[in-house]
C-alpha cells in the first residue's frame, strides 16, 4: 500500500515568517493530495488540495507544490499568524486516503 | 446540509464494556470511512463501508472491532470488551458515490476514554 512520510514533526516560526511542511509518498499511482489542519480537540479540516496533473496551487497565504517525479509535495504558509498554530496533516489518495503523521506548527507572536 | 454527524462526542467506558460509535454521513453520501487517532498521533485508516457492504477493513483490528453501515440509519463502529489502549479519538468521514478522490469531510469525532 501507500506510505506517506511527513516532516518535520514540529515546527516553530516567528509571526510573519513562512512555514514549509514536506511530505513524500511511495505509490506513483496516487493522484490526489489534500492537506488538513487540525486544531486541538477539533476535527481535521481541509485547507488546500492538489491533483497529480497540477504542479502548484495557491489560495491566499497557503500554497501547495507537487513534484510527481520525486513523489513529494509541500505545504507553504506565508506571513504566518498565531491562528495558523495547529497540527497539519498531508494525505495521498490511492483508493483510500493515507495520512502523514502530522506537523505541529507553532507561530510565536 | 448538516455535515457528517458523529455521536456521542465523548464516551467513557470501563474496561470490558462495549463501545458503540455512530456516524451519519452527509446527505447524499453513501460511503463512510472510519479513522482512529491516538493521542498526539496521526489518523489511521480503519474501515471503508458503503451501504450494507464493507469495502475495505484492512485497518481494523482482527478482534473486538466491527463496523456496519445498514441500509437505514447511521454507520456503527463497535468495540467489544474495551481496553485502555482503545482510548482515542475516532473520526468518520463520508463521500458521495464516485467521489472517492475528493477531500472528504470529517465528523467532529468521538473521544473514547476507557477507565
């Protein structure tokens, strides 16, 4: 089956700086890659996604890039704000969703 | 659209008791997925169901765990003879027919505590 690895597991940035979270996947047949944000005690919520026929997608301060050849994809958050502090999960879809182990992002005011 | 509804939100069980977790998918959705999230860990796939069918249960422990999605009513995740290690948040998600490759919506989860 698919194997998704996510790095780093924890990330602290100063408010206003950028944050980058990286994931790799193993199955070249995976074709859809969503990112979820989970605040403490709450459900994971979809924040951005990308399909295998697209290399980059941006939504305001959030962007995702995909390198199919290298089988990795990344989440970029610019101008970070304290409310961006949460756990972020990447996922790869191949018949079902396979999740990374999460990155705990802390934005320091 | 009320979204994916899970209940109860919190469930406390003593060791050896049974836990029943319910998930009502979004209106029009016929696929349900259950995930388990241990404290400070990621989401682990458990089971994928369609109405009256288990499609993939590769993530379900072989013993004590079962799931169903009847023709009428919510999907049920059942854990028999619970142990402390079953304490976790259990999330379900749903998707429409044919919509397997979209970012599906999670319910609010059921937090099971075994004492």
